[in-house]
C-alpha cells in the first residue's frame, strides 16, 4: 500500500474531516493543493478499518468505549504536541522514538500550553482530571489522538496503550510499508494495585547492563512499574561498594557453573536506575541477608561465624551460608553496604532478603532482622523482605514479599494484622523460572509447571487466607537464574507469562477472563517477532501467523539511471 502524500495540517485544506468533503480555502487554490486534498480524501475514504479493536490491549483497560466511525490513520506529516512541561515533553520524545523506526516518519515534537491533536497526537497534562497518579484517558477520533493524564506517568502508560493499538509492524526496527490505523473511541484506565513488578536475579548468573535495559523495556510495555534486582547471593556479589571493595574485587568473580561472573560499577547502576526512571519504573535493590552470603564471606572472612573464608561457590544449593549475627562488625558492614546502595537508589525501597537462612534461628534471626530493619529506616527507606521475616517485630511501612505455594500462611497473616503490607509472588503462579511444561529446556519445577493459564488464573486480592485485599500492595514476577545464561533465556521465560502477571496487577478484577486474555495475548506474538524478541510459543495461545510485511525500499545508486 502506498504512503499518503505529506501535507502541512496547519495550512493544507486536506486537514478537514474527509467524510464531509474537503472545504476549499477562501482564496483561489492552486492545482497542487487541490490534488493533495483530493488524493488524501480518496485514500481515507477507501482505507480499510483499523486492524485492531479498542479492546485488544494488555493489560485490559478499566473502561473502553469503541467508536468504529472515528478510526484514525497516522499521516506521514503528523506532529506530536505536548503540554509545555519537561516531563510531558520527555514522554512525547519517547513516543516519537517508538514510532519513527517502523513508520519512517519524522514525527517532530513540540509543546504548547493547550495541546491539540490537529491530525497528530497530543499529550495533555491536566491535573483537574480525576485519573490518579498513574491513570490516563486515550481519545482516538478522525481528527487525531489525545492522551490526557494528571501526571507524566499516566501519559507514559497512555502511550504504551496507543502503541499496542497500532499494527504489529510498529515494532519493526526498520521502516515498513503499512496502513498505520488506530481504532476510534475512548479508553479510561487506572491500575488496580500500585506495585506491579518483576525481579531479575543477576547474582546466580551475571547479566550485562544492556540485558537489564532490555528487560526494563519489556516491563514498560506492560505497565509494570518496579524492577527488583537480586544483587547478591552465594554465587556472586554484583554491586560495587567503595567501603568494602573486595565484595566485587573477589566476591563478584564467580557464578553458577564456574563462569567469570561480573558486577555493576556505580556508574552502571546509575545508568540502570536512570533508564528505568525514564520509563516510570522504580528499581528495588536487594542485598540478601543474613543468608545467601557466601560471596561476601569469601571476600571478608571476618563476617563469617568462624572467621574462616569459605571456598567460592558455583553450585545451586541454598541455606548453608550466613553472616555472623553476634558480631558488631557484621552490622558495620550492613550499614555501610545499605548506605551506599541507598544513596544510589532514588526509589523508596530497600530489599533485605531474609529467606532461607536455615542456620540462623528463633530469636537470633528475628533480632537480626529487627536491627537491619532499623538500619534501613535510618536511611530514609522502606524495608522489603521475603515473607520469612514476618515473625520479626513490625516496623511502620514494612513490606513482605510472599513467595509461598499454599494460600494458608498464618504467620504472614499475623504480620499483616500487625501492619505489614504484601507483595504477592506465589511460587506456583508467578515464579517465571519455573518450566512451562516438562520439555522446557531451562528452568525448574519445584513449585510445579507454570503454563500461561496458571500464571494468569489467580487473584492477588483473595489469594492468601485472612489477608484483606487492602493489605496487598501489588504483585511481582521473580525470575531466578540458576539455569538462565543469556538474554534469549530471560525472554523465553518472561514471555508470554510476564503480561499475565502484569494484567493481574493493573486490570480490574471484573476484566479477569482467561478466554479473552488468551486471544488478546495472541496478538502480541507478531509484535515480539517483529522486534526480534525471543518468546515461548505456548500451545494454549492461538498465535496468528507472522505476516511478512514489506520493508520500505530505499533508493540507491542502482535505482538512478544515467544518460
């Protein structure tokens, strides 16, 4: 299909609504103007309808009002105009970066005090709208597209929805020939839970900064707003700490299977945090304590109970290592490490782990956790810990991350009654390192096999007995990496289950429907394929065929005839 010729919507009479005809300018139009107007009107009258429905969005929006008479086609000369605010302009620039590669359109970005689509796209900050901190409204008409929100975060999520409503070819890294149509109507959308995240374990196997940035892109696409980084474990220490340099000089040089390991410098970590923040994602760093600490003990034997350095560990067993809870040097170490990590992390959370410390029991364990919680509070951060920290004394605001496989957990329920909030990561639904089926080439099965339906079919608001929905802060999908060694492995386990967890975190309970989700999710296969993303072609999803979309042919010297 040929591209509609360029025109200037500010001066070209073809900017009028095509179904009512193109009004002529007051003056005498020239022939070129008349030709452009006629060609545009004919193209739009003959254009096929938008290939997607307004409801074909993941996560499912709160409210959708389709209007098939208002479909809109992105023209080559479209402009993105935003409220004159730096945060809104940043979202507009992000939208232009998303759309330019596949369309080949320039899509200039500009600002004004009162943005109007004018046959383009308008991003409008309007704090008078009751859309909350992350909500948005998306209006698509024949005159253009308007995204309205009270915050730049809301605008960003509206942009992600707009992106999904364009044809799958929009994910192409090179220009393609396509009818860039959007279905008409209005979407009004706000999230169910404020915390929606995924975790990447970079300790068992180390992953380069670029791989982490790619994971951030997947989270942003599905309106997830937290990236939990599991930065330390027995197999490797992955974050530089100036006051304890051997943590990376010695403790970062191993990983599962005996690979070279690696670590993030402070500049690396800042880059990850900044990249995430630009996509409205908060990084949650985890320093796992008191167990899962073999790499720290190798580097600093004085932290070990027997003050003897253990050998480096490259296996996958758990529960054997711990820092000495009876030594004041341990708490100096923790204060220094958490202090430096907190200074690098603008988000409110510090995750202290707390799981599988099998050799630190009873009052010794709870006393350790309570002291570490106070260190975190003293840094101005909110403490997060795996649900094993539940028996410790409550600290205002603390959050437990629950990863059990049985909905009955009286200890966690008691912690909630004492004021704790929960992030739900049930191992048998949300752990993305579990295999899809027995033939999945990587992953585990200790929590069972998790196909896409099992990842989707549970309700965070009612999952835990005696825990009210209002105590649930949100959901998180962890990806442990004992068997994961590459970005392709990460993507294979993330997709297509990550969107299922994202929908549970964002969408209203009333929209929860496996049949509908399965069909909506299927449309993302071609998108991932166009973007060069690895994913598992789960047999329970009716994936469409991946169409071949012609790339736009660029002229070269062989196209130019010489006399």
